[in-house]
C-alpha cells in the first residue's frame, strides 16, 4: 500500500488486522474509502448527511432530485424518494470501489413497524436493481428492535440480506441469529460511553464493556454454530479494535483506519483475540425459547441496551430529519427540469451539462 510520506512496512496494524478480520469502512465518503481498500462499506443517515453536503458529491443529490421529480412524487413523498435515492446513489458509488457489501439504512422512524420496514427495504433493493446492482451485494440496515428483527427474518426469506444495527444487548444478538439475519452490528464505543458516564471512570483494553459485549456475542454464535456475521461497530479508539482482532468483520471510521495504518512499529504484533476454535472449547449455555415476551423482558432488564437503543433510534431519526430539511432546501434551489420522463438521463448527464454543479 502506498503511503504519502514514506513506504508503509508490511507490519502496520491495519494490514495485520486484515489478515484475521474482514475490514469494513464506516463512511459515505467514497473518496476516503479508496485509501484503505476495505472489503465492504457501511452508511447511515448521519454519514449520508455529512457526505451529501460536500460540493464534490452534489451531482448525486441532483440526480436523486431528478429521479424523484420524474417519478411524479410530491410533498413528503418527494422528499422521502429523494432521500432513498440519494442513499442508493452513494451506495452505488461505493459498490464501484469495494468488492463486497454496502449497507444502506431504512428510515429509523419505521423501527417499530415490521410491515413498513419490509416495504421500505424492498423499495431500496428495487432502486439498486433498477440501476443494475443485484441484491447479493446490498445489506439493508435495520435497528435491532423486535419488529426490526422480525422484518429482517421475512426479508431474509426473500433473499434480501440484512444488517441489524443499534445492537447493544446480548439478547438482541441472539434473536438476530435465530432469525437467520445475514449480519449484525454490535456497537462497542457507545456501550463504553454509557458506562463511562454512569460509573464516572474509564475502561481500557479487555475490561472495556463494549469489547466484552462483542466478545460474548462472538463466542456464543461460534459455540452454537450460528451463521450470522458479527461486525463490531462504533469504535472510540484503536485499543477497542485491537481487542477484537479476529472478529468476523469490523467496521471502522476512516480516521481510525488511518491510525491503524500508522501503527507500523516493526516490533508490534497484533494478537488474534477472538477465534472459533477457542469458542468451541467454552461452556456456554444455549438461550432457550427466546420469544417476544422474553426478548422484551431481557432488553428491559439491560438498562444500558434499553437506553442506547432508544437513544440511537432518536439520533438516526433526527439525522434523517436534518437530511430531509437539507433536501427540501435543495429542492427549492433546483429548477424543475423536464427530462422526457426518463430518469436515466440524469445518470448520463451528471458528468456532462450538469457539470456546473461540481464546485
């Protein structure tokens, strides 16, 4: 991998991590993704909002507006259609760069609506398919509520792969595995945040409660043969990532990927902390009869998971509202252009006569 200042040694922490864990980039900014050659990328409303405000990505927004207007959408539906198409446009650009999956989030306001989530997921997949991307490379990102998990179970049976996010508690993870979802994103950093705030002290290394949570989930899944991929998410520092080396996947923000790449002391050796073989030797009782009642009870018993799940849904919903306000403002700015009812026109044109939108 070429470095800007000096050649990178083959011993940097990022390269070592890639030898034992699939590395995923947690960003919508695809120019940053290229730098680190990850396998997959994950997006969410927060990341799309951040990227959509950059002038170099304005053509993607413009294309989404043309698409939604040509569809004849109006009012709130127009804004929702622009937001979905915008997320898909970012996803398509990312798919040109990464060889694996891209995760695209459904509206967090549907977190307690099983049918609404299923419908929105199908819509997102159709947008990708219409643009020539099959559903085998898309992960639909859904909050790990009971309704979200049940929606994912139905979607998986149709061949639509899901990434269950905002996962803070052990029983959320078990319910996902039993629903045969493709992948879960257990959060690490936000768990640490909660414990720091509630205990008034810091935690490092393997005593980090976020690290312990993912480790417990990993060992349980591997012990009991669950196929669901575990992708640790939401990191606060490289220490948490190092403690989870060996996890199936880890999704990491560009800044932390850069820090890992810069850890290139030849004496540094990354230890594999999680392994299927170790898990197989552990005595881990299987959770029995995890129905809706037990799920809700266990989630409620876990104060941290209850608070962080509701907080996470509120945050994603707030960021989605910010994105909608941003889109609405842009809708006022862009004149209505007639493109003969053909949305493909927008695709071909955004490098041509819409070039003035590139700043």
